[in-house]
C-alpha cells in the first residue's frame, strides 16, 4: 500500500494562491505522498500561454519553494506536440508503477472530461480526485454514468488500488483566476495578495502580462 501521488496540471499562467491553497488542502486532507504540479506544454483545449514555458516553470518553482509536499514536474514542457493528460499519466505510471496516482480536477473540468483525448482510459491509469467547489447538477451530463460506475465513498480504496476510482472532495477554495490576475496587471493595478510575492517579483522584473490584448 502506497500513499497517493496527486497530479495537478494546468497552464499556471501565472500560478496563484488559489492553486497553492487547493494543492495544500488536498495534500493534507487526503494524506497524499506529494502533489506534482505539471505545467502544460501545449494545451489542446486552450490557446498557447503568453508566458514562456521557462517563465511559467520559474514562477511555479518560486511559488512552491519551502512548501511541504508540493513538487514541480516539467515532463509536459519537455515533450513535443500537444500535452494530453492521457500521455502524461502513462509517463507517470511508468515512473511510479506501484503508487496510486490521483488526477486532480475541478468539477468544471471533470464535467468536460468526455471531450479529452482517450478520456475513458484515464481511469485505468489513475484515480480522479474531483474538487467540488459548487453544487453541480450531474443528472443530464454525459459524464454521469461514468461517475456512477467509478465513484467511491471510501477514501481507503484510493490507497488499496493504484487507479480506477473517482473521489469527490468538498473543500473551500479561493476565488482567484489567472485571467483576473493578468487583467489586473494589464490595467496597471496591484495584484498583491492574489499570488505569492516571489511570483509577483518575477512578473515585475520580466514585465509579464503588461498588454491587455495579449493576455486574452
């Protein structure tokens, strides 16, 4: 039996306190071995981030410095082509064949899971940890049968099996978005307290997100 490795992907453009608080809450509440923050290299469902791969990686490294349990993983930045979660989980499964993996998704992302590449095979590679920040109606979604089939109410199952279950975790989260932060910076306002000071220092030194049109 091994502790679960949390997998938290995103563009992190930029990483902010909402990301960090969510990762820390899950690390503590589910007693995770670690949470691996994986910046997307070339996300298939979003436009290419306006900060470079190296800048986003640098901001994540600065943000998690000294925070227990949080680790940056740059495997998607090293890989050519689109960054599919299925491919990333295959890579992680090869690196950690005996560990439980827990893919961390917000409820909105989970509801759109059926649009992802090879989505129905993701559950074979990892558990899915869904962060339920609001009350969603699942009765009419295509993902509802998938949830009914794999959902568990026993967190112990997540460590007894290395993959194959869906766990819904209700946690308070900070209502912060990267788009909000980019807009604040583009209009010359102060985003302090929305993201770590070390990240804001990098943004200021490198003059990131200064153009509103470029931030869309």
